């Protein structure tokens, strides 16, 4: 299949008061048109950094990003981003936040009425139409995250970049949104690069799961092909041996030591990036 997105020899060094911190080390990855790819790895290994570089928000120290055969260096509406920390404009309403994105992409193509309908449609997709006149400080964290998802989807990006998009949601909403994401992606053929900590989510949604080694100098440790037929249905998958095999492969990578880097130990992580993510082990497994 045609390569849509390519990470070519991406290295990332951050300047810190203690000297240069090498976060990513020669990351090479090709994502096919319409492919759903998940990035999984321990906290602080560099997943958000990868996504920010693809989004054009960070410039790789070495190497670069190629979209449809052309190098990209800056953000663009072709790459819609759902941020790990919902990033809504506080002075705009829920509706206004999505409208800003819609106007940018469809300003010249849709009438005002069509834009309104489209904004409402996307808010309905994430069950947020009822709160469209509220401002971000008036809604919960999970709700803000849903608005962020609606905003990204409303731009109909060719590439959807999602940084733990469902992490802050309750289990039921998460399942609903995972299902709508699968449905939307199948319908539009969007290429998706998603960061997740959730092994079940990675297997359910992905065509491939890319597992990152622990940093500093994080590299790709393992790539798993998820050959489960689509459309996928979570209850049916619970009975599938192939599904459980995929889960086990990822859990093994994360917890059997394969993800440990051979590089020197990491310095104290940057603020906000370092809380323990051992909750990554799903309860089912933790309880045996
Ligand atoms: N601007 C920065 N300056 C210095 N170091 C940084 C900067 N941004 C990220 N880092 C470091 O780079 C590494 C990768 O960070 P990143 O946010 O990509 O991790 P992550 O895999 O997304 O973690 P999490 O799962 O906790 O979100 C971390 O060690 C982090 O402390
Ligand atoms: Mg992150």
C-alpha cells in the first residue's frame, strides 16, 4: 500500500540545564495510507515527542517527516492533533473551539449554515452537543478531551494524530468513542497515529502496534501486526485467541524487560512527564 507518512531517521535532542537530553534515537517508520498505527511504551519514553514532531510542533534535531512524498516542517490542517492535555482556548465556548478549526479548513467551501451543521455533527459524535455553549472551565476533563477529539475530527484531516485521546475518559465513554473512531476511520480512510497506554485499546484499534524502548535515546523495540478482521467488535474479540495472542505480545514487551534501553539511566523526567504509569497493566492481568 502507498506510504502516506514517513518518519525518516528522526532524532530528538532537548537542551536542558544539565546538558543535552537525547529523547529519540533514529526512529524510522512508514505508515500506509489509511493505516491505524498505535505507539505504546512506558511513560517518558518519547511518544508525545514523536507525535509533536509529526504534527510539526517540534523540529527534529536530525531526520524529518515526509507526508505524501514531501517533507513537512510546520503544522498544517492535513495533520489534525488531539493533545494529551486537552488544549482548548479558554475564552471560547465548546462550539467556538470547534468552529475555529472548521472555519480554517472549510471557510471558503461550506456556507455558514453548513459549517454550523458540521460543527454540531462533530460535537454530537462525541456526545458534547448538549454543552456547546459552555466554556472549558465549566466542563470536566473528560468532556474537554471529547471536544478536542471533535475539533480534530471536524477538520477531516488526512492524518489524525492522537496523544492518549481516551486516557481521561470513563470506561463507557471510552468504548463509545473507540467504536466511533473505528467507524469514522473506516469510512474516511484516515491515516491514524495514536499514542496509548492501554494494551486492549492498542489491539482493538490498530493495524500495527509500534512499541518504543525506554529512553533516553528511545528506539523502536518491536512492531506487531494486528491481523484481526474488521469491523472489530470488542465482545467477539474477547473470545478470540488471536486477540489474546496480540495482547500477550505487547504485555511481554512492556513487562519482560525487552523495553529497557541499553543507554545510561534517564535523568529526572520533565515536570508532568514522570508519574508512574504502572497502571498500564490492565486489572484483568494484574489480578491474574
Ligand atoms: N521540552 C523538553 N525539554 C527537555 N526534555 C524534554 C522536553 N520534552 C520532553 N522531554 C523529555 O523527553 C522524554 C520524552 O518525553 P515525552 O513527553 O515524549 O514522553 P511520553 O512517552 O509521551 O511520556 P508520557 O507517557 O508520560 O506522556 C522525557 O524524558 C521528557 O522528560
Ligand atoms: Mg506523552
